[in-house]
């Protein structure tokens, strides 16, 4: 079957005009539907919503009797005030009555002329000429200027004020505010497009400018108090400007003062005084009374009368006030007799409450449409819509003939009676009073209205404009082309953010029918209230050119309200292209409904309410909604635990605890698109921003939902658990891989940073300088890389000491960085290393080049500050430190060669020193500590000076890490001991020689000189032997 279009698209704008007074009467009557209303008493204060009321009773009450009737019809925008006024106008018998219908979209000039129309008295002609002359041919710009001048006059000293009753603030404004209106510096602000004066001028002489709920009045925002060129203004204008700017209370009082005098300014434009309208209305009523004609005024919206509204109210209640006097109508002169008058005016509740008590007490009763509940009960929405659909399907000439037949009380005949598809169409889409709801059904009307509006109560205008007219006017072509319902329609009705179907159901549709996924999703979402994937009545599939899925439960259209079906259809698809239809008995209908609802919601029914809300929030998020802070944190908690459990940290050789302790991996690492509060992530922090790709939002939501279900059930055996498991396994693997990659390559601003090579550089050089490497090879360095290192004793250059102390100071922290990437951790404390991947260390050390160390990143990351600091120091200094240390040790070897000769035999030297020591002791010439000297000679005997010198000399051939290892292994304590021993011995020899020389000086000329000389010669011989011993080596 080819998709059908059974309405006249060119008639849509005529039948569904949002303004009731614009719709032609025959179309209006064809689509009219009674509005729910209440009748309230005439008391000034409203104590309750009143008694239930209907339009027929209202019509009888309004038109019957001889008393004057004054009835306000109250309701907010869109509740049907205009519609009810229009219906009264259509139904009131015009015989013996002058009925004036005053529409909303007009101006004051036309309203006055409308009231004066067809009245022949010269007085009326005079008023007509005055109004025409006052605003007859003026332009909008001229009207703005005239109104501006009138306001300036009305608020000033020459306005209609009782000065004695004015407050000090009002006196100040009367004297000074006109300066702000007259000054040329402010004219542009007063006359700006769409400003308050422009709107009021249009109200008086132009178009009404759209719907209003309240009077147009000045607000503080309309005052020109934000000028940047105030210095151009006059002194008087600057004075009042400065006073207003500095005083918010004065601004409020200024606005009130202008608004209080606004009606005077407007009526002056119409050349009407404050009493002219009362005179006009009384004169009209006198003339009509003479002709025995009753006056009926039907005012669509009282706000359209702003400027003359309060004057008109005085005129409308004039007779009521007169009837309160002691005189009766019989006492009046016949020429002054007023015709009876009936008034119904539409008005918002807020506007009505501004009426003075004198008006409120003189109304007959009031009708309110603000009833706090649907104006059209839910079960009547389809009937309301059906009348518009029928009017569009019926030829307009037929509607005209029906409307002209005053004797015909039957509703307009259903156009569906002539359709060959009537039975299938009504069965599939539903009907009411024989009128089919195609292309809607009852659920579609309700769902689209709820999605398309923010109204709690039913608003007829919104249903017409936002649902019926929107679809029938915009989607005729897609229906004919078999492309309805389209994705654009679904998006228009909030499809991206307020889906009812769960994400798992959406993915099921996508899997079952990827070609028609978008249209099928729109159909299930907007034409049903189902939670599962369903098929429809076969006629719906044909009408919308959408193939059935088969083997799916069929959504059953509820029976129409006016023709209740005795049973429901259950459709069984027997093959890919055939289906059978069987009746479902009424007694099993409720069981079927319960079974459907149970199946639809079984996934969530066992969950606590709080978790069900989490699931629904994720459904909304999947379709473009946002996540609140609490929901985001809840999902972080679940996902953080799931990821930590999923990753095999030992296999990945990553220390989870280190990353958490250093703040690189935490719950704050996880963020969601469209979360209400975006968390700032620290530089270097591991990041999991979900969804990872733009098209994975729904899959991400499914994974998160699966984790919620699993956390609650502790297994995957729940309904559709296998599907959730599939998504959870897939995306947990993907996300964990991303996290592991980041832990190996830390994300920074401009690049990823792998701290492991940097750490291995530092640790290898530290191990080399520490002297713990047994053999100069990558294996040797790898073996001791993480072993304890103590600060060795012995002489080193200051540069070596400074660098090595820095490396040792931060070694444990740097070691933990490396182990976080290399080790398998043992024990509950998760801080004991069980195994290290030596191959990674070996390969790195084997290629380590001190002249080309790993570059640290430019960004500074707190967890790696010490590592980067040590790395920077090594890159700048390590080669110079190695060279400096090597040269220092070469100088030591030269000194040893000078002292001991080429043989470098410390033992022979020690023997000679010991002999000299004995002679010095026996001759009492010893200077120094004998034990210290003996210890020094013992050191010379024990240390292999030649071996140390050879090792140092061999370093000439070594470079880079090999040199560092060799320098680190040097026996610096032995070198220090030898150096210190030589210092002690040299000091002993020097001091002992000086002792002998001093004694010889004192003994010259003494009889014992010869004896002393002999002794000196003996000692000198021994010293010569020591010196000869040193030189011999």
C-alpha cells in the first residue's frame, strides 16, 4: 500500500490558526470543542475555584433576563478565552441586538471606530472625526513623537495632578523627570526600535504587536540610565540622571509615576478626555434603547484596550452604578433611557486583580479557565484533535453548508466514511465518533504534547500549534514518500534527551533493523508508552512504509472512547511477509496488559528505586542529557572499582598502589561528557573521559548500566545480562588498555611522557657511582640497580660528592617510579617486590650513553619532580663530574710515583721509616705520636699502591658508563688511607730533622760539641738512608 495523505495541506493554516478570531466561522464551528470551566461569584476575593460550569449554561445565563450582565472570562495565555468569546459570538441570537466583537490584534483607533460604526447621530460623527483626525494618517515615527510629548506633558507640572496629595518623591519627579524626556541626548534612547514608546505607539495606531498577558508599561529597564555620553546632556538632565542612577528606590518610583500618567497620555492622542468614553457609551445606549436594541460587547482581550481600558470600565458599569441610586428607571425621562448591555471580556487573572473594588463588586459573575487541571480531560484529547483532523479532510464547501443549516444540531459528518481503508485505519490508529486519528493515535497525541510543551495543564492552543499543525503542515511530503516518522520529528519532540526506551532497547532496534533504526525508534517512542521493542498493527507498518520485525510482541492500540471494542487484536506473524489476526477476549485483556508491563519493566523492577533512577539517568545521558554531580560521582565509584578489578596489574607489571598514592590514578581521573561539574584534571593525571569517541555515548551508558546491575546482583544471569556483559567486557577492555597506555606514557600538555627510561638512567648512573657493580657490564648494573647503596668513604671531588648525594637523596622515590612499571608486587601491603622484568633494564642499560641521556619533559609534574630534577642534573654535569674525578685520581697516581718511585713498593718504605723511628726514639729526637707513625707504616705495608695506580691508569681507555662504573668501584678508602699515612710520615721526618738542627745550634762552643757532632752524623746517616729508600722506588 502506498502511504496516504488524507487531508488538505492547503487548509491547515486556515483551520488551525492559533488566533480563534482569525478562523472563519464555519471552520471554527466544525472544530469547536467544549472547554472545561468554572463559575465564580462576584465577590472581590476568590475563595475557591467555584462551581463546575458548561458553555451552554453560560450562554443561557449571559443572554437571558433583562438585567445588565458584566462577565470577565479569566485565564492565562492559551487556555481558550478567545475561543469562548468567539463561540459566544457565533451562538448569540443577533435579532434585536447589536453585537460587537472586539478582536485582540487591532489598535485603539480601530476599536473606537468599531464601537461608533453604523451610528448616525451627529455626535457620533463628531467623535469619529476627532479620532480619525488625531491619529488618522500619522506614521509610526510621528506617533512615537506625539506619545513621547504627551508623556512628557502628563508627568510634568501641567499634567492632571492633585499637587496637594503628592509625596515628596512624586513632587521631585514632577519637577525634574520631564528634563530626561525633553533633552536631545536622551531622544534616541526613548525612540529606539522595540522600545516601550515604540510598542505603545504601535498599540495606538498600528498593529497590536502580538499577544499580551498584561498591560504594556514602563519598567526600570526602559529608563535610559546607562548612557556613556551623559556629558552631552543639559545640566538639568544630568542632575535627574545622577539622582536616578544612585537611587534604586527612586527608579522604582519614577516608573510608577510614568505608568500612573500613561493612560492620560494615550487618550490624549485619541482626542478623548477622561469622560468622553462614558459619554459615547451612554449616547450609544440611548440611541439603541430608542430602537429597542440590546448592546452586547464581546472583548477578546482587555489588554488591547490599554489607555482607554479604565475609562471603558467606567462606561461599562455606569448603569449598574445608576441602579444603586434611589431613582428607578421608570423615573427617568424616556430620552435618557439606556439600552440593556451585556459584556463578556477576556482577561488574565493577574490583570483582573488590578481592577478596583468598585468594578469587582459590580460584575455579575466570572468564568475562570484557570482551574488547576486539564481544560480538556485526557480522555477527551483525541476527540478534540479528531474535530480538527475531520475539518481538514472534509471539503470546505461541505463544511459551509453544514454550518449554514441552523436547524442541524448534528456534528459534522466524518470524512472517514468515504475512505476505503476506514476499518483497518481505525483499528490501527484509533478513532473517536467515527473520525480516525491517522497519522496519530491517542498515545501519540498525549506523548507529543507532553514532550513538546512545558505545560502541566492542557493548553488547547499548544496542542493545535505544537502538535497537530506542526506535523500536518510540515510532514505531508515525508508521509507520501514513506519517510515518516523521521529522525527530525523525533528530535523536535526531545528525542535526544528524554527517550523512554532504555539504551539496551535502542541498541536492540539498531541490531534488528539498522536501515530503519531512526524511524522505528521514533515510532515506538512517540506512538507508544512501551519499554521494549514491539511491532505494530500491520496497517501502521504499511501506512508508514516500515517493515515489521516479526516474532515481536505487537503494540495494541487502545479502543477509542466512543466506540469501545469488545476485544483486542493479537497479531502473530506466521512468516516474513504474512501475519494472522486473532481476537483477544475481554477477560484476558487485563492479564495480557499485566504481562506486557511485567515483561517491559522486569529488568528494573527488582532494583531499589535509587538504582532505577541511576539507570534512567544514564538512558537520558545516552541521548544527550546531562549528569548531575551526584550521579557522576556514583558512576566514578563503580567504574573505578571495576577497572581496578579488571586490570591484571601483575601481568602488566604496573604498581597500581604507586599510581594511586601519587594522585595519578584516582576516581577524579574519570569524567563524563555533559556532567554538570567539570573537574579540573592535574597535569600528568591518568584520564578516562567518557565516551572515548563521539559515537560511543550509548555504548558507554550500556556498559555503566551493566556495571550497576552486576554490582547489585553479583552475577550476569539477570534479564538481558548477557547483552550487558558483552558491552561491559568490550569497553572495560578498551578503557583499561587506554589507562595502561597512559600509565606507561603519562599524558602531558604537548606530548606523552614515559618516566621509565628517565628513571633507569638515574638509577643506573647512581648504581655505577655507588660502587656496587661487580663487573662492568649491563648484567652487572642490572643485578644491583635496586640494591641498597651506602655513601662510601674515601676521597672524592666536591662535584662528585654533590652529584652523588643528590642522587642518593632521591633514589628511593625514583626507584619506586621504576618499580611501578617493572615489578610484580607481593603481599597484601602491595609494597614488596617479588619480580622485576630484568630484560627491560638490561636493554636500556646496554644502550645508555652519558652524553645522550633521555630528555625529560618540559612540563613539570608533581609525581616526577625529583626524577626530572636528577635527570636535569645528570644531563648537565655527569660527563664533567666523571672527567673531573678521573683527572683528580690521575694526579694522585703522579704523586704516588713521585713519592715511591716506579716500583711503588710501600712495604720497603715502611721498613726504612720504622728504622728511623727507632733511632729517633733512642736519641730522644722523636717528634709526633709514635703509635700514629707506626699505624701509618702499617697502612703502607697493607695497601697495594701499585694495584690502585694501575686501575686508575687503565681508566684512560674508558668512557661513559664504563668509566663511571670503574670510578665508582675505586678503593677510595685505601687511597685516602695511603695519602693520610704519607702525610703523617712526612710530618714525622720534618719535625725530627728540625729537632736535631735546633739542638746543634745550642751546643756549638761546648766541650761536648765533638760528642754531639758524632751523634748528629749518626742520625744524619740514618735519615739519608730513609730518603734514599724513598727515592729508590
